[in-house]
C-alpha cells in the first residue's frame, strides 16, 4: 500500500510538472504564440 501511494504521488507530481512546463512553453515561446495566432 505504501509503495502504491508513493508511486501515485510521483505520477501526480510528474503530471503537474509536465502540465506547468507545457503552459510555460505555450505562453513564453514567441514561435508558439505566432503558431497559435
């Protein structure tokens, strides 16, 4: 049970980290901004 909880916590923090990095790339990258518009 403890190992499963640790695994879920790692997966959750990894998902949050990837989401934050994606947001930073989308909003801070001028090429991505030009591509969206």
